[in-house]
C-alpha cells in the first residue's frame, strides 16, 4: 500500500489554509503535515518536515513566495513545490517557475483540479493552469531565440529530454535507460545549458513544443 502524500500548506490567510486542510484531509492518500502562515515559516517547516509536496502562495509577509521557493530549492533541489495563488501576472509566474516550482495553479481552480495537481507534482510532473501554460510557452519561445551552443544534444540527451517531458524523475529515467542517477543528473544539466533553459519545467515544455514528446499524458500542461 502506497504511503500518503505528505503536504505542507503555506498561505497567510487562515481561512484559505483551513479550506486546503479540509480538502486534502478528506482525500484518500493525502495528509497535511504542516501549515505555515508566511514564507519564512514555510522554509523552516520544509526543512524540518521534508514534505512530499509544498503548496505555496506567492504573496506572504516576512518572506514572499519567490524568496521561499529559492531558499527551499537551494537546500533541497528535489523539493516538489506547487504554487497556488491569485496572481497570474508575468512577474509572478516566470520567476516562480525559473526558481524551481513544478506547478503554478490559480486559486479559482476546482478542488479536484488542485488534488490532481498535487498528485502531478508529487510524481515530478509539471502542472499549471491552461492560461499560465500559454504564458510560459510564449515566454519559452522568446527565450529560445537565444542561439543554442554549437554542441548539439546527443542522442542520449534527447532520450533523457523525452523522459523529462513525460514527467519521470531522475530515478525513473535511470531505471528506464539502465544508467546511473548521477549520469541522468549530468545529462539534465547539459540539456539545460545547451538549450539555455532554467529548469526541468522549461525543458519539458521545450520538448513538447519541438515535438520531441507527445502531448498525450501531459494534460496538466
């Protein structure tokens, strides 16, 4: 039997936290393991609790969501962060994704959509509201105007990129390709450097846009 997905909630509004806690608490296979009312507390609880998914607002006192994402990812590069916010402005979306958030969902999303997004992020799959995905695709298209390095992706790097786009973790990619996890990390770093991309989410979107991976199975994008 699979263990519950352990979720940390970070939002400065008590009524929002209560609604999230109630929703997650009634969903089989999920549990809320901690609540933070500001960014600084979110960082501290992420460090001490090591939750499976961090549900994070962007606008909070003491330390905002972006700073919290940066600190959490700096300490734990494998952290699975899902932004849940009211803001769809470019100056919120792009920095959050570049800082390492795997998902970006607006608070007008349905309860079921939020639960599905938590599961997606837990699996390491990028997930976001449709309008946010469109914004990011346009931004990615602009940023991809930067010329790639003269060194093209190798056949193995393309294999890894396809699997990244399918939402596989480094461990799952290693098992699929029968290579070491450290080798996968190296391939991912090389891919990001060659394509001038910031993180796995951008790499996944790049692969989808370039037709290197099918859209099927990536409905969350």
